[in-house]
């Protein structure tokens, strides 16, 4: 039987009846509020509480409410109150006042007022708790829709006449806020116990990558909102604008950390982040006092544990996947806050290595080591000749020629005059990037042994297997490569393959190679400020800090950018002269098809190649200083000398204005320096 059918059996109270109301139905206990049958409502039953196998929710204050109660049907008590409310709303105001006056008169006759009546009704006396009729009235009152409205009006009484300038009635604002605050605190303390597991970490796994990076602020905010809706709602309600999940989660985590030091997920994550960002010990002390991070002692121990875990993981991976090792020199500054004779600040040098894994790479066959030794032995007896080198250069030129042509096209397509956005053939196949060619496979003895020790490969059984059966790749700079090759020569007569380094394959370091090439170009083409060369370009473009080579700071990055600027000026001048030879202007090249542009790029490349070959014979017999001047003249744009007029120098400076955003040169006046050869 539904709740609605139960309520229909009641006869509503007459609005004009006297004080004698029909007898209220008796409820055995408030726990049976949602389980009221028709017999209970109409029959007289024993009001004593029957034994129940389940404990009462009112007896267990900390027990959470079952989800079934949230979806339970509306109680007949609430429905009865709603029906009475509907009858009351239809009455005129005079009759409502009359009814209220009668109730107040009855309270006065019985020595009660509204406050005493409600206080006694709501569990104020033991007799009121046990009486069935009072218990029924109390349940209907506390579960009614009107109770929240009553509390809200007591906190903030409404103004029935908005035109009145009188102050709002004070209501219960003097006494209710403290009660509301106490209730909210109790509720939020219960919710904080619910979100505790979200922020708890275990010492065995607290510094693993899965723990430190296995959450997001948005996901954590959603989980907190589900487990602690009141706490998160209050935090979000204090924002001036839209709530920030990051700030809310951080603030809640600070409160949780203050309650229990085990709730430290965010504190440990922030501590690891700030540690590797260089935060000092004093900074950790401040943030730890604010509840944002763990203390400096914890992070120092955590770094040691992370190092051990990483080393163990690394040693396990080198036995499962192909790997290569690269290392370089490092300089480490050990700072001391209070220096003493036995505790001084010092600067130490060392090496730092990185091991790269590729789980998808195909492992080398067992015969790779033997094939490597056979190839090395064969090359020692059959060195490469000049003819073979010349043939290799020719073969590589055939493979690289399409990339040279495409590079020439790129300089044209990216120029402001061409306007690639309006070019109708911008998506043509000839203008698309080419497929990459197959790339190359990507210290001292004490360093080599130390790395093998850290990789746990120095065990005698493992070294016996490495020497004849394994191939290991070491990547480094030119110094590392030369030292390893020197070790090959010095230890070629050792007794076993491991000591002879037969397993080792040194791989050239291309990063240092590009830096060396940049330094070489700087040394060869520096020139003079009043002549031709890079120094004149430095002064013309006002590029400071490039006149002398340096190994510190951003020198190589700035030099590399400058060389690209100069090279782009050369290539754009090549396109200008090529377009003029064909009877076009560089602005008109956008009307040509991709095939015609490719043909022009082929022609320009062929002409520059022939001009370069013709000049090679002219350089024989020149002194080094004369050779540098010749190379600079052939490869660099002629620049105005210092003896030229200031107007000419100013004009040239405007013609080579560097656009720092994308590293290209733009001509503001439509003129570029006259260049005849590729840099």
C-alpha cells in the first residue's frame, strides 16, 4: 500500500473545530518513521519499544545514513502536514490570527510559552520522549518542510513591507549562529574523516612516480566533493568568482595535514617539486610551518630513497630492454650557510650519465658482438682510401640533394613577399616536407667502470657474458670519444674481451659537434669591424656578446640564431637574383606552379655548386689570412665600411632588421644585401 493511499484514509481536521482534535496515530519508535502501516495509524497498540535486531540511528550518532533512506518514499507524516498546510493557506488572515491566538491562550492557561513548549517537545524531558503522541508530533515537526523555513526566518526575518525604512527584525541572530556553527563543525569533522584516505600515503610507495603524479587537482576536487559536500561547498562559496579546484584542494589539504600528519599527499608532492626547483632549507621550514610541504629532513631522506629506487629500477631495466648510455661533465656547487675551516663551500666536478631505453626496439642478435669484433679487425687491415671517401661523398650528395632543394624552397615560401597563405598550391606534394633519412644510432676507465657498477653489471658472472656476447653503446662529446678510442689502443693486448672493451661502441656527440662547428665558423669568418666578415654583421645588426667565443651562458644559442639570420639573407638574395634572371620579381613568384618553383631551386643550387667548384683552384697557395678574407668575401654579403657615409650605414642597418619572433630577416625598404654565394 502506498503512502498516498494511507493518507487518504485520514479525515482532515476541520478549520473551525474546537480544541478537541482527533486522536493522533501512535508511532512505536522514530526509527519506524518510514515504515508506518494502516493498522498502526488506526489501532491502539502498546507504545512500548519492541526489540529490534538493528540498532537505532538515533542511538548511533556517528553511523552514516543508509543510501536507501535517501530514496525512501515521502512519509505519511509529511503528507499529513502538507494537507493541513494547504487548508491553512486557503483561510483568510483573520481566521489564521484567531487560530494562533487560541493556541497561545491554551499555552498561557497551561503555564507555557512557545519557547518552553518547543524546548520540552524536542527531547526536553524524558516523559516527552516516551509519550507516543508527543513523539509523533515531534517527528512530524522535525521532518516537515516547514522546519528549514522556520530556521531561515529566525536567522533573517523577512520584511513584509519593502517600503518601510525600519530596521529588519533581529529574530534569532543573537543565538542561532553559534548553534549553526557548531552543527557545521560537527558535520565537517565527520566529512574530514571521510576524505582522509584520499590524502593518506604509505612510506613504502610515497616517492614513487605513480604516487606523486597519479592524481590531478580536478579529480581530487571531485572526490572531495562527493565525500565532504558541506566542507567543499563552504570553501567554494567563499570565492569571489568561479571556484578554483586547485586552491580548494590545497586549502583542504592544509587543514587535513594539521589534523593528522599522515594526510600528506599534497605536502609530499609539493616538497619533491620545490626540492628540485632549488628551494633552500629555510624555505622548507617556512612552507612546512604553513602546512604546504613536508620538512627539510623528510625531503632529504626522500631524495635518498628516490635515488635508491631509481637505481634499482635502472638495474632491472638494463637486463630487459636495449639501452644506450650518454654522459657529460657537470660542475656542482656545495653551499655552506656557516663556513668553518673543516666545512667550506666548494665547487666539485664530476660526470652525469643518462640511460635511454626503448622497449619497442628489437634486441641485437647474440652474434652482434662477434660481428663487431670481426668488422673492427677487418677495418684495421683494410683502411678506407681516398677514392672510397670520394665515392661516399658522391653517394651522400645524391641522397641529400632533395633536402637541399627543399631547404631553398622553404626560404622562399616563408618570406613575407611570397605570402604562402594566399598561394593556391600551398598543399601541393612538392612543397610538403620530405621523409627523414635513417638517422645514425643514437671518459676515462674509472668513469666507465663506475657506470657499470651503478648499473650492477660489474659482477664477475655478468662481465664474462658482456665481453664476448654483449654490445653496449656509450654516447659523449669529442673528449669522451677520443678518450675511449685511446683506451682501445692502450688495452688492445689485454687478456679478455671485457678488458679490451670489445663490447663498447662509442657514439659521436652531435650536440657538441654543432657547437664546435659554430666556434669554427666564428673563428674563420670573424674578420674586422671595418672590413668584411661576421664582426661587421655583428655591428650592423647590433648583436652584442658575440665578438668573443664563450663556453658559458647563452653564447652558442645566440651565435646559432645569428648564423641562421645571415644564411637566410644569403638564400633570399639567391632567390632575388634567380628571379631576375628569369625575368620575374620575387613578389611575382607566387604566381608560378610548384613544379616551376622546384625547377628554379634546382637551377639556383646547380649554379652555386658550379661557382664553388670553380673557386677551389683559386685558393691554392694563399696564406691563411688571405684565405680567410677570400672565404669571407665569397660567402658573406658585402657590408658598408666604416669610411662610408652615416646615411649609407643607416640604410643598410634598416635593410637587415631581425625579426626576433621567428628568427627571420625582413626587409623594411624592399632591398637586401647583395650576395652572390651560399654561406
